[in-house]
């Protein structure tokens, strides 16, 4: 009887902690990033207009509609010229933008967005609640290894925020691309 208790104590004291240790150890888990403070974060709080462009690029790179949706004001309007119809301006709201972009994100393997230099912008300071920024961009859309589109264009964005402590959001996007 004493031997039986001895083995039970050995099991509880030695084997149970070993089993718990090995079960909680994931050899496939990535290591801890000790350098996280040395680089800029992937996402911005959008407290400045550059943060909007940073999050826009992130949303496209990772095809993330949850981040993409946070870029737009509730009264958002997207406008583009339909060159197939003589340059007639086509527009839609936030819901259609989200559906269209979700479809894009689902149908491609990769999106590479590069924001180029700012061409024109309104005066922006810490008290501004509206801003206009126009800048060039290059977008590479990879559907598969043999189907790749390159889009070069200009985006004219009207940004708004409810107050100086709130994030900037896109209220209007006029897209002038080669597609």
C-alpha cells in the first residue's frame, strides 16, 4: 500500500508538471520579437493624415477589410471617370466601396500599393478638421503568377475628423487611374 502511494506521489509531483510543460510548449510558435520598439508600428491611430495612408497600404497588403472599413467616414463617396463611357463620372458610397473592395481582396493573391509623393494638399495643422490631399500611387494586382495588372494613378482624398482628438477619415476619394 505504501508503495502504491509512493508511485502516486511521484506521478503527481514529477510527471504531471512535465506533461503540463510539454503540452503548453508549441515548437511551431514564432519567437518573441525583442526588436518591436525599434521599428514603426504596422498600424496607425490615424491622428495625422499620414496614418490614413499607412493604414490604407496595410489594408491592401494584408487584404484586411476590417482595417479598410475604418478608413472611411459614414458619408464617404468614391468617384472615378469611366473612360469606356467618355469619362463620365461614376460614384458610390461606403457600402458599395466595401463590397467592391471585399471582392477585390478575395479574388487576388497579392496587392502591392506604393503611395508616391503628395502632389497637392491643403494646409493641415493640429486644429484642422478637414483636409485635401492629392498624391500618386502605383498598385500591382497579382491574380496569379501569369495574370498581373499594374495600375498607376492619382488619388484626391478629402479627409475629415470630428475634432482634433479624433482620427482622420476619408470622406471623398476621387480616383484618376489608368484603369
